[in-house]
């Protein structure tokens, strides 16, 4: 009987201990998830600063700002926890002054107070930003591609191994690819992940077009091919917060550059058949496969694949990456909201374009494009893009040794507007700017501003085309290209 009472006693004691422990855990969770992120408050200033979520990691954060009046501003000073950490000044006269900075070497899960001051020529602070607390993320989970069987020997097809590693990368996680050459077919990234390639790591396309054919291309129509990296939203929403950082993406589209002097249709990207047969690798495989499916050569040539395909995306980052040798275009971005390209190099073969873009909020910082058919194509409405393409800000965009620099093209009741290019450089370009405007009621191209630009050895500056209904005043309020005209005149005289 006594033993029975002791057993009851111990059962009650264990129950009470578990109940107290559960109550304590519940209280701690309540405090953690209901307490404010930080006790700091925003200190209001002359202008606001922001930290886009896509630029926030456990050890870095991106800070950006915009002043309504930059007259007399020669630089910015950035303070973190009231300590001057960054002094932003142009290295040379005419260099772009980018209102953006990356803070590195931070501690995970830590709050930092950030403030920016605008400086005049006398070294005085003219405007002071808000003082804002920002918190880094907790340390991210990190996976290794080699742990999934990926082999960087330049021969092995790693498509299945890399795709499995991508699927297993959790939200907020990083998939790391070590130095080596990894042959692969089409890969599909997902939201809230980072693909981090070492310096010396190369994702190289396999040579067969069958590795890039869309499973449902017969139903959907359009381009039948995928890119090496594919970011696709769906009916439930966009693909969000994807970072592609470092390394090289090689499309292996050509054996060597297509001669620049060849007659290439710059409107649709068609390559003559004998040129394709002589120089193409993956490009030729794609066109021949399309013809076997019943397409004409012209149709097959104009639907070659891009390196990176983004459809219905939000907060996408390309950083410190080299894109080269695409079968057609380097990056095809359709219906994208907030995209950042920083320290990106594109090395083409005169056979495709650098960036096809339609969407909102594109920021380019120190992007270099070489041997492009067309550098940047900003489009609206064609073929199935957004109705308004706007808020494109580029700092230090450099387009060299290419056929066309910039293209603006809209259709129907669509707009391309609010474009700001500072520190634009074009060298050895056949045509600087091409405009294809279809202006109807509620559509057109407007508000394009170019500052501190340099053009050297340009054959033709602007082609306004024959489709224009409502011409834009390029020399005055809508598009400011006077510095470009002055530079062109100077080069001709030399």
C-alpha cells in the first residue's frame, strides 16, 4: 500500500514539473515573438534610407537612399552605430555617385543603427538622413553541392545532383558550389535561396538541346527552351528573394564569336544558317532540334535559349557573376518586381543580347557588357510582358564592342518610363540608342534621363525608327542626351 502511495506521489511530482516547464517555455516563446525587434526608434532626417530585404543576410546588408535635390552634392558619409564606416566619393571626374552601399562583416542576428550624410565640395554635411535600426538575419543554413554528388570535372552531367541540392536548400539557406567546371542542363531555383559559386566555379551547359526543352512547350507555345538557371513564378505568386552570387555561368552556345560584320537581324535575333553551322555549339543543336519538330529555320533561330530565365519574379539579385557564351541572350527577365544587378560581367558572341527586361524597379551597379548584339532591351507589352516598365536606375553601365547599346520598345497601350542612367559608357558600338515606340492613347516612352555619359567610337547615336507615332523630345525635358552628343562630336573631331 505504501509503495502504491509513493508511485502516485512521484507521478504527481513529474506531472507538476512538466506543467511548470511547459508554462515557462510558453512564456519565453510569447516574449520572443511578441516583443519588438529592437528597442531603438527611427530618428527622422532630411531624407530616408532603406534596407531592401533581398540584400539582407546574416553578415551583410544593403543600404540605399534617394535625394530629391543632388545639386552641389559631391559624396556621402555612412555611419553605423554613430561611427563613420564608409566615405563615398567619385574616383574620377564624371564618375557616377551611387546612392547605395553594402555593409559587410556584420554579426548575425544583431541590430545596427545606420545614418547617411550628404557632403558638399567644402566637406560639409548638407543633408542628414534618418537614423534607422536594421537587424541582420540569423546564420543561414549552408549546403555543399559536392555532398550531393556534383563533380566539377568539366565532363560529368551534374543536372540531377545539382537539382536535388537545390530542392533540399531550405528557405533562407545557401547552396555552395566549390571551384570546378560543372556541366549541367536546366536547373530550377526556388524562393528564398542563395546560389553561391566560388571564384573559379563554372556552371557550363551540356551540348544537347534536349536538356533544355520545356516539358510543355507544345501547349504553351513561344520559346521552347529553358535557361541554365530558371526562376519561375506561377499562379500562386512570384518567385521571391533569390540571390545568384559569384562564379561563371557559361552557356556554351558558340565555338567562337560570330563575326561582328555579319548581317544579323537585330530586331528578332536571327543568325544566318551557314554562320550557325560554322560557329554554333548549343545554338546549332537548339535550332536543328526545332527544325526536326517542324519549325522553319527562321523560327528556330529566333527562339534560342538564354542563360538565366526569370518569369514572374520579385526581389532577384545577380551579384559578382560572369555570364558568357549564351546561345542567345544572357538574361531574360519578364514581369519582374525589384531586381538588382551588381558587379556583373557579360561576355557575348555578337549573337544575342545582354538583358531583356520588363517590370518595375531595376537597379544596375557596375555592369559591363561586351560583344553584345544589343546591350539592354527595355520592353513593355511584347510579347506577353507587363503593361508598364519603369524605375530603371543604372550606375556605371558599360557597353563595349557591341552592335547596339540600348533599345526601348513598347506596344499598344503600354508605357516605358522613369529611367535614370548615370555614368553610362559606350565604346565601339554601332548604334547607341534605338527607340521603337507605338504610342496610342495611354501608352508611350517618356522620362528617360542620362547623366555623366561617355560615348567613344559610335557609328550612329539614335535611331528613332519608323513606328513612332508621338515622338519624344530627346534633347530637352523627356530624354537628356546632350552630354552624349558633345562626346560624340569630340570623338569625331579627334
